[in-house]
């Protein structure tokens, strides 16, 4: 994916890439690169669900 005129150094085009270390943005004109920080994952809360998967509800 290309972000047009988004480079902070030269206002060039940024290309979004991924390698074994993670995702990064790289300018096509000047070579500027910047790591993209992954978004933190939200913890799953079982209390907000009906129950654990695979378990049947008790008959009342």
C-alpha cells in the first residue's frame, strides 16, 4: 500500500512493507524508514459472555 506525499522528511510517497521483524513504512524517494508499532491486544473477558465454548447450560 502506498501513502502519497506522507514522508515527514521530503513529502514523498511512503510504501508499507512487512518483514520478519514486523511492519514498517519506507519512503520511495529518500529512503526514510519508520517502524509501525503493533496495536495492543485487548484481553478477553469471559464474564461478559454466556459461558465457555463447548459447555451446556444447566437446566433450571
